[in-house]
């Protein structure tokens, strides 16, 4: 059975943007390495990753919200509609065998923080977390210092400068 990678990222990039192209390439690489994806199901990075996966014979699950008026992206193989944001985040965590965090804002930060905290509190089994971008590396470095000071589990999040490195990491950890 294929493993599912939950991918978090901004809803703002559009086709033609560098972030969209990177997410599409990531989706393609994941599918070619026998992974499916789970995303928030809307536009931007979520759409690009889903498109890359589906166009390469993988499946893309979208976890959307019933009250959001935006349409889910057209590349989803399946969709699960949640009543609340907290239910949505819980489902995104539940379906992921690993997590990739791409460029994003406060919503993406909330998703990363949720996964990280649930693992630190033993509310979620420890699974691979891979962040892409200088921004997450800087934020993560500061948080890891605090986690070490608090004598909690550090080093849960890995940082990458290239998406190929993320896929290699997931192959090592999940196969």
C-alpha cells in the first residue's frame, strides 16, 4: 500500500510562479517514488502538488472545509469535507505518514506547529517532518533551541534546500 505524504503550503501561488512550479515538481517526484499526497485541497501549493501527483499516476486527497466558499482544486482524486479548522488539521495529520512543509504563511505555520507539538506531547506517533525553505530553517532553529532548553525531543524537523533531498529522505524513512 502506498504511503501518503501530507503537504502544507500557501494557497496563493498560481501557475507560472516559482513556488507553484516547485510544488508541482515535488508532487511529480512523490508519485514517481510511489507516494500519494494529502493536502488542504484548495489552490496554490495544494493544487500544484496534487496536479503533479495525479499526472504521474498517484492519488491526491484534499481535506477541505464545508464553510469555505472556494472550490476544491480539480486535481483531487478524493475529498473529505470537515466542519471546523481543528477537525481539518487533525485529518491532515491523521492521513499523513510523513509531512512536508513548503513556503506559506500563518496557516502553514499553524499546521507545522500542530504536527510538531502533537509529536512532542506524544499525541501523534513520531513521523518524518521535512521543511523546505530558508524561512522554515530559521524559525525551526529558534524553536529547537527552546525545545532543547525545555529538555523535550529536538531534531524532529529536518530542513532541506532541495526537494529531491526531501524525497530521498522520505524514501529512507518510509520504505
